C-alpha cells in the first residue's frame, strides 16, 4: 500500500509532503490498519482554521493502482490518524 500525505497551512503556510510504501515498513500491519480505519473514521469537516494544518492523503494499493483520497483538518485528528500522518511525513 502506498500512502502519500501532503500537509499545508499552519502559521507559516509551509507545505510538507511524504510518501511511504507500507509493504517495506517494519510496522506494516499497524500502518495498514490505520489506513483501513480512515475509510470508516469520521474525519470531521475538513474546514481549515487559522494557523492549523490540513492534511490530504492519497492511498493506492499498488504504485499504479487507483487512488483513494481523504482530507482531514488538524483539529479533527484522532490518535490513530495523527500517528499515521506523522509516520508518513517522518
């Protein structure tokens, strides 16, 4: 599974991006469980707030596979999603 995260917003408005292939990660089962939970999670409004981050995730089963997209605002993060985002952004 390929997970790409783009973080934008925040106080300085900087953009950060990371990508992770879960199949090569030592904690692949935990990563894939966190990704699967995105599909069933209530990710909130996704509306940005001043000086807060917005995260855009792209998930593909294979490098050439169809992508699923998720958007979540910083104030709406749960612990599992926050861990996944931090892990991908490294």
